[in-house]
């Protein structure tokens, strides 16, 4: 059945197993009810939804690199790359196309199927976009999917990215609309939604998710999931990041969330966005093997693969391969 109970079900209740109608509109109360379920019931429901849409033993692997590091004018409270935050990160120029392609080639050899390129900009100037377009074309020529995160796009830029063959554009909502102003003040969440809308218009897939553990409430987390799930259509990829508290940023002292709360967030994303790839993203380096396995059980079927995510650490490839072998997971 497709109905979601407003309260946690009893042990005799049957969990929802279907995806629901394509135009399913979620409410915050419904997603809060998912969070409130007994964990075993929630995981069982998430697995049923996951298996109805994906092979439960396959993981999509993406590699993420920073092609332009530091010096961003925005004040995102979690970010080491903001020029307003006093971190030890050094500003770097845009990488050469050949160096990016070489990194992509190595990532492919190690098993990544998607190559993601991030640049620390409020948004790219047209002169900055040209070399990025060449990066996209060259990486696609290797037979990899391409993704970029470049900030907010100007008129006509999404069209240029589409013409270059871009597969995915990443622009996270970060958190729900109510909490957003406590994280970022130099632009609004609507600015992000506007860029996502421009990307959608030209047929590029959307990669959009959020960050958990910045001091938001459970209701904020549920509202974020609702915002994502109620997009038309929902993002094809949904990264769920566990905050990496970086010294020198306003979020340096954030307490984060309980591990089980993070797993519940993964499960809520899977149930509400059954056809999307749910990506286990930042913060994975600090997770035990058992914690990662719970996230996969909850419906995560994508991950960043490689020893670095923009400026923060990530488990090395050998460690990941050992975990995949223990769990019997195969790459997509």
C-alpha cells in the first residue's frame, strides 16, 4: 500500500512498499512520521522501496575534485572555501583542462562511473565557463558521466553546459527554507531553486541534496526532504552530507546528529524519492563500516569514491574496496 501513517505503526502494521503515484505530494508531517517509526520498521520499508527500483547490491561511484579552490564570495557557514571564513585553505586558480582529464582517467581506472567537478564561485563568469565546457567534453570522451557544481548560473549558461554534453548539475538546497538564513545570508534558497529550474529547462539531470548536522531540528530535516521530493521531478541524484565541522568556519562547533538520525534521513530520502540515486556523501570518512552498511541498508546506492571531496577527506579506494567485498556490493 502507499499510504504513510501519521504515527509510528504498530508491529502488526504493514509498511508501504510501493513508490506511490508519480505526482505524490509529501507533507512535512508525513516525513516526520517516517522519522518517528521504529528503526527496524523504517529500514524494512526503505528496503522494500529500494528493491522495487534498484538492484540492492549495486552502488554507483562518483569521484569529486575541486577544479577551482577557495576565494568564494559567499558566506556559507559550513564551507572552508568561503573568503569570509578564516580557514587555512589556500586559494588556487582554475585547473588546466589536461590535469582535470588526467584525474578523470585515473578515477575511471579505479572504478568511478561519474566524474564531478566543483568550482568555488558564486557563479561562473562567461570567460571562466569556457574551460569548464572543454573539461566536460573531454571527460565525456572518456566514457564517463559528467557533473559540475559551479554555483548560480546566469542566463544562457545552462544552455552552454547542455551543448557541451553535461549529464548532471549539482546545486544542493543545503537545508530547508526555514533554517536556510542561519547557514547562508549572501544569497537565498530561492536563488538556488532558480538555477535548478534553469538546468531543468535544458534537460540536464539535477543533483541536489543537503547537509545534516548544522544545528537544524528534525522538523527542518523532514522539511528539506519534502522540498526535494516535491520537485517536479525530484532530483535524479540526492547527496546526503553529514557535516564535516571545519575549524575557522561558523559551523566549527556544531554538534552534528546521532548516527541513527542520519540513517533515518537516508531512509526518508529513499522512501520519498524511490527512483533517485541517494548518495552517501561528505562525512563518510568518520563513519564506521557498520554505519555505512546501515546507510546502504536504508537505501543509499551512490557514494563519492576517492580520497578527497573538494577540500575534505574521504576513505581511500582500498578501504572502500575492502568494504564492498565484505558486503557483496558491485559497482554500477
